[in-house]
C-alpha cells in the first residue's frame, strides 16, 4: 500500500491556471523524492493528449509512460484548491491528485478516490478541510495519529536523535528501562506528538527518525536526576554506536538550503545556475527584434560598410573585455576575447562578402552568413557546443546593429530590485546587468554551463535557467522568490513566506561574511587534519584574486587557452612566458599545470582535426598529445624551463591505460634530459573508469592523482553532465562516482601517494566534506567557493567527515546522499 505523508499534501493553495496547479503538485512529488523535476514537464505534456479530469472537482495529472525513468518511486501528492482552477472548459478542479507510478502501488488509492467521487458531501469536506489527515485517510484508508494536546512538564531538555535508524526498538527500550528506574513521570515530545517515557509502544509510535529533535520533560521528586540521566544516555546513543550528525546550524550542505514557501500561486522548476535567494517583483526582458531587408548597393561600398561594422564591434568587445576583467577577472571576461575571434573568422567574412558580390546588401549578407553558422552549431549532438550558438548569435547581432545604425539592444531595468525574466540572455546582456537592481535571473531556455550562467555566478546574481516557456507569460510586477540553489521560481508567495525568505537571506549573508572574514585561515578540521585548498585558474593575472580569496596554490592550470583561437600553435617561448609568469605570481606556492586537453570538439585549424560524432570518446587529452608529438614536446620543453620560476607539477589529462602514462612519461623524461632539468612531479587526471580500475597499478607509477569529477561522473554514469535534460541525473554525488573516488584514494594511500580533486565536486559544500572524509588531500576549486569550503572544513572533525563518507558509500542513489 502506498504511503502518503502530510508533507505531500498542500492545503489552501492557489493557482492561476491548470499548468500552475500541476507544477505545484509536481513540486510536492519532487520534494518528497518521488520524481525528477523533468517528470513535471511530462505531466504537462500528458494534458495535451489526454484529459485527466475525473469529475466532481478532482483531477489526477500524471506523466507519459515513456518518462517512467524519471520516477524514483511511486508516490502521490495532493494540492487542495478551495477557490478552484479551470482544468478544461467547463471543468473546475479543487483537488489535484498528482500521481507518479512505477508499479501498481497507487491502485488502491485510485479505487478509494473513485468511491469518494460518488459522494459529493465527502468531496466537499476534502475541498475545505484544514487537516491534511482527512485527505490522507480518504486515499489510504488509514488516519495518521492526531496531534497531542498534552502539555510538557515544567522541567525539560531538548536533544537530537543521532541513532542511525532513529528511536527504534533497541534505543527506545534502553530509554524506557532508564526512565522506569525513577519515580518521576516522564513525557517525550516529537513535534505535536507526546508519549509516556515509560511506555515502549508509545515511544515507538512517535516515529522519531535520525536527526529528529525531541523534548523530554519530567515531574516528580527525582525529576532533575531523571532528566540528567536520560540526557546523558541520549548523547551516548542509548546503547547504539553513534555516527554523529552535523550540528543543526552547521550542516555541511548549509550552502544549499532546503527551504520552500508554504504557499505560492505557481512554482516553476528549472536548473540552478547560480546559487542564492532573490526576493523581488518580476520584470520581463524583451530584446528588440532586428528586421533586416535586403537593400543591395554598390558592392565596394557595402563591403566597406561591413568592414567598418566589424571594426566597431571589435572595439566594443575590447572595451567590454576590459570592463568585465576589472570587475570579475580575466577568466570571466575571456568570453569576449572569444567573441572577438569570431569576427576574425575568415570563412565567415568571406561568405558574407560572397553574398554582397552576388548582389545583396551588407546587413542581409551578414545576417545570412551568421544564421548559417548558428544553425550548424545548434544541430551538433554536443549540447555544450550547441550552446555556443548563443555566443555566435550575440556577436552577429552586435555587428548587425552597426550596419543598421541601431543602438544597444534593449531596455534593462533602471530601478529595482527586480527578478529579470527572459527567453535567454547573451553574455553581453548578462555582463551589462547591475546586481544592485537585478536581484535574480530566470530564463526559459539556456543551460547551467552557458557563459551567461558563468557570468551570473561571478556577479553573485542568483539564476535559474531552463525554467520553461511558462515563465515568459508571467506579468511584470508579480512578486516572486527565486531559489538559485535548487532551481525554482516561486510566484506570488504569501507574506509569511516572504518574511521567512528574507530571514534566510540574512542568515546566508551572515554565513558568507563569516567565511570571508576567516578566508586566510587554513582548512584544518577540529581534530587537526589539514586540507590544502587551491584554485582552478588559467592566467597569471588571476593569481592575486585567487590568493585574496584564500587559495594556497593552483591545483589546475588549464593550458588550452594558449592553443585556441589562433592560426598557429604557440611557440615554446610564448608558453614558457605564460607558465613562468604563473609560477612567479604564486611566489613559491604549488602550481599544477595540465598539459593540453583538447579534441575534435574544438576548432584548431593548424591541427586539422576531423570532426567527431562523439568528441568525448575520440582523440582528446593525452591521446591527442601523443598523436602530435611535436606539439607535445614543445609544451613539455616550456614546462621544464618554467620550473626554474617556481615549484611546478605536470599533470597528464585523460589517461585511460598504463601505456598512455608510460608514453607521456617517456616524452617528459626525454625533454628533461635534453634540458638537463630537475625532475618534476608527474601526475595524472583520473577521469575514466579504466583509470580507477587500474588505480593500484597506476599508483606505482605516478607521483600523484588528481580526480576530475566532472568527466568521471559522465563516463561512469554514461550521461553528458552538461546536457540540460540530464544535468540533474549526472550527479557527482552518485554512490557509483563516490565509490570510484574511494577506490582511487585507497590505492594511492597504499602506495604512499596523495590524491587531489580539481572537478566541480570540490566546490560544493557537501561534496568537499565527503571528499575529505574519503581521504582526499587537496581540493582545487573556483575562486568564489574557496572561503565557504574552508569554513565548512573547519567546522567538522575528520572523524565526523569519515563517518559521513562511509554512510554516503552505503547509499543507493544520489538522492540518498543529498539527504545525509
């Protein structure tokens, strides 16, 4: 029989339309762990092909059969709408019973619901009840226990149940035995339920699970002694071996609050692209549509007009790069350097010129040439590359505006605060936003890895992407709460919800300020275990920002930026200058440089790489370096020369076989001998399952491991972590990925080698905690995450983190890990 909790019933709700009602009901299923957020879209699609209205004010929305893989377990959620909502013409729904079924467990509830349908009086009671237990009883046949009206005794204490399975039979028995030794009367409260502390059955019926806060009160001649004894016993585990919980105000996932309003007219679920909580009215951003008419002219004059427009656009991009670099750093501004390179693409310009000399106007010719390239990108099977179509379109429009004599694209809010709603935003749009006015971003389309999302994170603007077309219909001025942590937009929350959200905002700000104030303190656990915290950066000019944020070194310097967007590879001297500058800027701090990691997904004209249908499985990383030894040897020579500027370690990417590493090491040794250079530590990225399965053998050969959790996740789960539809499932906290990491650490420890992590998991509070607990020695992350992660580590002991990691390894799904 299916179980429905009170958290799966929302009373006194409001919805503007059927879609809003389905989204709210679906969100209850998401929050109860029954479904992925994508199943809500399936429920909405079902409405287009079938009528889910049962009659007498009840509807049963459910998803399409093809989307069952989005269901974790069978569940039912109920949304009560006393005012009703139009389902279809002539059909008003007051009870939305959302169903996610993987099996036939829900059939009994449907049978009971069908019987209720025939009893209008019963339906009316359910529509207007203020007790969720009435609805649960109607669907399951069992009524949850009523809240107790029994008061606590005057003397009491509160305690958190830390037992792994809660207050189950063994610890409850221990509690009762202790309680019965005293004359005092003893009561135990959990929420609204109260039990006699000397009754085993009453205690078990409380249902106090792990992490529950209970209140124990006593009255009688020995009440104080009884409470002291019971408090000490609970703290000791009531006879169980304890696995300590994080303190309630210091939970490791604290940067990702699990808060939701109790009442909202509509809920839109997307992907969290930039963490944070925004509270403000909505405002739609509409880009001015450019209309281009073909107005042919003298080809020479049209060609000159095109060149002037290209020059003006390039000058703007140079200025924009400098402005964004000053505010956000060079890595965030780099996208505008890439935009500039688009404008120097010879094929693109030649195609526009061909159109001009075929008898077309410059604006029309340019638009056609850009449109073709954008369409080609959009058709690629790699969603990241397809997402770059937005960047190219942004560049194309910039030139087109100069050709048409038009000004900047659109009206950004001049006063606020507001939550900006848009179909999608270009990087230029996002860089122009004022965070004091735009408190949050919500886009119908887009992905969490777009440059727009990256810039939003850099500016500290909470953002939700891929929220669906429905957000574009929301009226300007509508009050809303945007949750960038969990990817949700709550529309028309109650005043009480707004007050709670503002309180949470203040708490989050206080936590961030406290972390920033201690950012230079080392990441040392409460029992003295030190974890090295490093930054992932690419250029020497980013070092001051990283050090100012609390970084102790650079755990990943990507070198691809030196090789892309140019007609010839960088020379040895050019590379030496970049690596030496980074080492000198770090002033003796450790620097790990990854050798070239590009493949068929990148445009590198001088390599003449063939386009690959599956670029992530093709010639990339160390495979490409070994296939182009001249390129590889030049880079190695620059690296060994730069080692004179500071401590450098070399890391090889995408190592899959022992032969891969052996060949790379042989090339490195050959260069070292030629230069008569000192030995440098040689490590490898652990990114594919074969590297994990051979970890014992690799550990005997390498100086260190650095785990790339982003690629390891996608290769382990066979899911592209950057795909907008799979992003929620391609979770680095999946137990399969965590067990890969654990195996790697164990193999390294046995060989006396250290393990770092330079993937996205190191930047997440829960992820970082688990990695430390698994035995990872170094965490390298994005600059904004450094202070928060260091603060999280300092709050815990290594023993607690190891216990947390063991529990995570025993989980069956990513959802269970997140719930720890």
